[in-house]
C-alpha cells in the first residue's frame, strides 16, 4: 500500500490530513485486498488534493473503482457546504451525466435465436462512435427545451412513456438548468448528436439476468431470472464536453478572484453562490438534461427494433431505472446531526439513496433506489439497491463500474481487438464496433473485475446486490 495511507477496516483506508499540504479533512477510500494492486498513487494524491477544497464536509471519498482522472479521481465523491463550499468541473468530468439505464423485456434466450439480426438492426438504429450523427434535426428552440426538460421533452416528442420519466434519477431533469450558459460551440456539437451512443466506454448491451441475489427487490424492480434485458451507457456527448471545457476556463480565473488556494489547477472552482459557480451549475444541469433526453431517444430506437425483430409491444419494454454519473447536485444530508444543504460531486460514482428517501420513485420506495453497475465488455453487470448505510457514510453514493487499470492507448498497444472479438465470440458474446481499436481499448483486460468492485460495496453495505447480468451481444462506440 502507498506510504502514509492507513488501513482502518477490512475494506476501508484513510489518507490522513497532512498527506498533502492544506488538507481540511481526511481522505477515505474503499478497496478489497484483491484490488490493492490496481491502486494508483496519482489517484490517491488526487483524493487528498480534493480534501484541500473550501467547504468540504467530513471526508474526500473514493469508491473501489478509483483510478486517476481529471482533477478528482474517477470514483470520487465529495460534499461541499452550500454557504461556504465550491463547485468544480473537475469533480464532475467532461462527460456530464454519463449514465446507465436498464430495460427489461418479456423475452428469454430461446426467444432471441436471431441474435445477430437483432444486434445488426440495433447497430443501424443507434448511431455509434466518434462524431456519430443522429437523424434528428433539432431547432435552437427544441435544443433549449431538451436542455431544460430532459427526459420529459423526449417523451412529449413521442420518444417514450410517462413511466420512463418517473423511473429516471431526478425525474430525468435537474432543476436549475440554464441554457444561456451553454455556448454556441457546445450547441453546435449537441444538435446533431441527440440519440447517439458515442465512443469510449459507452455501449448498448443485450444481457440475460443470470442470477437473482435478492428475490424481493428483484420482484419490485421487475426483473426475473432468465429474462432478456438491455443496458445503455452514454452521456451528454460533445455538448457536455464543450460545456466543461468552456467553464473550466472561466473557473480557472475565478480561483484567483476568490483567493482560493489549490494544489492542482485541474480542481479549478468557484464558490457555489458566486456568479461563476451558478453559471457552471446552470450549464452542467442543462448538459445533464441533454444526456437524459439522449438516452430516452435511444430507448425509443431500441423499442422499435425489438418490436420489429421480436414481435413484442412497445410497452412490453420497460425502463427499470436510469442513473446518472458525473454530476454535482444540491441535496440535503444529515451532517453533525442536522439536515444540511450540500452540493455532492459524484465523479464516476452512482447515487444510492436508501428506502424511504423522497427522491426514490414511489414504487421502489420500500426497497431503495435501483443502482445499475455496468461491467466491462464481456464481464458481468449488476443491479443493486441503495441503502441507509450509504446515506450515513457516503452521502448516498456507491461505485459506478469496473474502473480502468489500463489507459486506452495502453490497451490498444497490448491488446488486439480482433482477438478479443474472437474470444468473446467463443463464449457466445457477439460484439459490434466501428473498428477493432474500439474493441481493444475497452477489452475486459483493461478493467478491474466488476464482480470484485461490486462485492466491496455490497460487503460495506453502501449498496446491496439484487441481480447479476451476463452479456450476450455488445455494441461499442
């Protein structure tokens, strides 16, 4: 383990105040013995750097999928006091609201004998890859409406059902979105990309529910063993990336204006209540809403393909839930025994609100929020449930995926995409991607074990296992 880091429990590690100069609170991360070899010293330093930021509460946190990122480590969580704290694009990321949604179908494996045909048609229906362009042609007014209303805009335009909206985190739309803080360059990037999957670790996957770990919760969430499900992972595309880029430049100047001392310029920030802080929040929320609308349009495209290929109805394909990663949200959490307004940054982390929380959909309230954790290409994905433990210990947060151990460039140098395709094919997993490089950089060997990462958060109790899924067909951007 890295010098200076203290083990405080079977799965808990502390980065003490003083690890880097100026820390206001300790750092804390969660990791099993099996994952310690994947820990990067740079990511731990980033975790400690976050602990120097004004207004941070309790701890700078990181989940077991922790790895090096921009500003915050990926897997990082930090809550800031609304009155004295800051907001930082480095605590959100460039792909604002890169999130995951899970769809169920009435199908079983025996019903999808034409898997290649289904995958081919999904690949044709959902544009993928860098620069992918949608068939939608949005007017400036429509783009504004999308950024303000998110999933609701898409449903009103005919791309889904009302239940889809209720089964999205935040109801598929963050309050406070302000398109006036989205630049013309960001808009021009967003107009042709609504309803597209993008590249990198984004995917559309046909899965089977292979193991039910919590029958009661699985029944409430509407998932049965042997059921064919669809998982979609994507975000705000070029629009969100440009919003982050634009506001980083503004907030880098704001650091000097507000006399904020930081160990890393990638943590550029501004007070939450400042004009710069409010402007970034407005643009970030608009980008998050664009992402929810994007995933909603993709869901509509998926439904149309399955109707055509499998003879099922539109309403037979049900949205279990849609979770957001890479956002900063105004929430109320108990701090020192008092309900306190805070801004929770989740950078590559998932909200995991427990039973009875008012933000959990009514039909899931007794169980807790669905938590969707995708695996790497070719490995298991999971559905978990949020817990009271997460509310107490991690500001209602858990991991978001497997976590990289090889950069994309390293993966392409050491892994051949064609071999990955062949290996997965022998395991019964069909893969479609624009080119073999896209497969290589997202190969299972480039990631931590999703099963081990999920095991950590389940054992900690900050989210609990409900269903394990195995991939059958994967579309990579």
